[in-house]
C-alpha cells in the first residue's frame, strides 16, 4: 500500500507542475468572467444559463484533464525509460498501475474541487438557489464517471497511441448518448451479417458486445436536473420558488455505483493484462 501511495503522490505532484493543470485554471477564469456577465444582464432567466454552462464546463474540462493525464502515464514511462528502475525495485506491475490510477484520480478530484468551489461562489454572488441534494448527487455521479473514463484511458493507452487514446476517450465521454444511438442505428443495418442460425448472427453479436463494452456515461450526468431543479414562478402572492426535480432514489445511485465499478474493474483488468504481456 505504501508503494501505491508513493506512486500516486508523485503523479499528483507532477500533474500540478505540468501544463495540464493550467487548462483547468484558464477555464475557471472564463467561468468567473461569465458570472460577471450574467450579473450584468440582471435577468432572472440568465441564472439557468449560468448553471448550465458552468456545470458543462466543470464536467467536460475535468474529464479532459483526467483523460490526458491517464493516457500519458504508461506510454511516457516507457518512452522516458523511467519505468525500469521502478519495476526493478520490489514494486509489481499491479501496484504500479494502481498507484498511477490513484494519482490520476487525485489530480482529477483536485481540479474538480476547484470548479465546485468556483461554481458555488458564483451561485452565492448571483444569489441563485440550488437544490443541494441533486447537486451533491450530481457531483458523486461525476466522480464515478471520472473513474470509468480514467480506467478506459489507461486501457486505450496500451492499445493505441496517445493521441488516439485521448480522442476516443473524450468522444465517449462527450458523446455518450450519441455513441449509443449510433450503435443502435448501425445494429439495425448489420444485424443480419454473417447469420449462423435463425436467431444468431456475427453482426448482431458484435454490435451487442460493442454496446455493452462502451459505458453509457450520459447516465451519470445530472446537470440538466440540477439546472431546472428550482424555478421562480408568479403566484397570487407574488414570486415564489418551486421545486421541479427531486433527488435521485438511493437504489438508482447504488445501481450506477455497481455499473461504474464493473467498468472500472473491466478496463483496469484489461489494462493490467496488456501491461503484463508488454515486454520491458
């Protein structure tokens, strides 16, 4: 455990020192400027605009930072030949991979916490109400999504080059629902390809495996509900705040936790197998 923590700590320190972290800072500055613009307009409906844009930036920018960090960890170690003295010590490949993964997640959580603080500061500045239950559930689900996308990036970095791994991971995160719809569309056209029996075909099996092998990360996005959870409505007694969305049921959170855990174990397991088979 100590070796895992030491590797994770070194990844976190290196991430803070490198340029990736400054991308988060630049986006954070843009959110601050956006906050001032919304305040300038002085229109009640602009508060939803602020919430929606800020949450999208939080999720996408943090995921991008996690993907870039995760996809570069192992290839950079091989390229710089720094992996050899590490594995020459009593550090196995599994603890090494676990330490790298933990370090990337710590760096991602550090970035995400910056966004959360900035978002809440903007909400306070604009005097906008917030559904705390939905917001905290949304933060939790985004952390689960980051776990999945980080493990996927590690696996893809051992399968493709760095650029391809980053591109595929970002597309899966940003276009989760679209990717699923595209798979369903393609499935309708290739389901009869290579038919083996009346109910079984190679095309059908391949597309089903592809659909189950790609995580539906849109399930972890509660930003839409957080944005529209509360609203201001005209009543007989004047303006009043109404609640449009309640919190997610605990069993749903539990199911999504198991869903994300299954993908994390799958991707890290495949990454470990490819890492073990890779000659030093």
